[in-house]
C-alpha cells in the first residue's frame, strides 16, 4: 500500500515509508505534484487511469516552488523537492525551504539530484558540483569536493545491498566509505572509470 501524509489537528505529519518503495510511489506524482488521498496505487485496478484517482495539485500560489527537477521521499515520510532555487520539504500541506549549505556560502543552491537511502539519509547533488547529505538525525555534511570531482555535478546516486552510497559523475563512478568518497577501481572488480559512459546495472 502506498503511504500518504497523515493529518492530525489540521497539520500534516509524515507517515512511515518502507525502504525501496519511494521510487514507485513518486511516479504518480511527477506530472502534477499530486498525492493520492483515497486509493493507494498498489490497490488500483490494472486498467485504472489517472482520472480514476483523487488528486490534488499545488501551484506557486499555494507556495509550491517553481521548476521542480527531482523528488525523493525519505523513510520518515517527508517529500523532498529539488529545484534551481534550492531544496524544499513538503508535508502534504506546506512547502518549506531547507538550505543545507553553510551560512554565508556563496555556492549555488541549485539541486540536480536527490536520493533517499534505506537508512533514512537524503543525498543532495548540487547542479554545479559537490554534494550534501542530510542524515536521519537531521545532521548535515558537505562534500565539495570531498572526494568527488571538483566542479562536476553528481549525475545520480544509488546504494548497494550493504547500504553504501554510490555516485555517477562525469569523471566516473565513486563510492562512499568511512566518511569519504573515492573513485571505483580494480579493488571493486572493475577498471577505474573515466568519462560519462558509466551507468547502473
């Protein structure tokens, strides 16, 4: 069953999310930032169309940010939106901007990639290089470059069966271990990758 925000006293509170469910659930949101409110996607008839679902859309008049590029849902139920102007959190009612970069930083806030991990962490790839992670405790770490290619954006994040984050960049695949990013090499059973030809399999 899909998970949607729970409401208590007029305020939205996020519901729990099981690991691995967020990507499928978000497919129904991409077209219009819509959340189902009465029927879970998984329970719908196979011939159901978008018109068979109750949905609500939000615009800038409702506080929704413009130019949403990417979305991810962390296991605590929050929906995160990456835009050219920064990172936003949505609770089913309100949109709240979250600036993960240090105070006074002149770096661009533009977000190009989001990935919610099974442990509750949210990885954020900046459009012009560098990345940040907001962990499940609410603490933030920045990597600019921090082992990632300087000035090169992360093209996608993923994680393996042991929970290690991986990243594809224009200069190859990187893996996050013991708090640092490093290039993938022969130790991982594959040649060192350089260039944009790497992809997840």
